[in-house]
C-alpha cells in the first residue's frame, strides 16, 4: 500500500471539478484542492495519473503528488472534527 497527498491549483472551474471527481474515486478530500490517496499498486497509481492527465491543461494547471511513507502515516494526526489522516474506512479504492 502506498500513500500520497495530492494537491492541485487549477483555475478553470470545469477542469477543477473533473480533477476533483477523479481524485474522489481514489481517495478522500481533506481540503478544497487537497486529497489523501492510497493505492494498492504501481499500476493503480499509473491509472490515476493517466486519468488526471486527461483533465489537466499543462499550460495553466499544476498538480503535485507527495509520497507519504508508512512510518510518516503512523506519525500523522489531524485537529478538529476530522478522522485521522489516511483512515482506512474513509479512503476509497478505484
């Protein structure tokens, strides 16, 4: 299992909505443009990347993947009325 934080900056409403929909199929939105994502394999990660590339305009949009190691996940926490980071029951798989 691999963990990622995915953040994006997309000015176009339609593209931003579509990217959000793709990421919601793979993970949990934790902020308007930030998702926690778990993937089971490199193939699943590649599939996510391919789906996102279909929606992005490389001239105007930016999207970043931050790999989060297992020990870092275990050391992560949240404040407020949110489940813990990468909580299994809150993460969806594509």
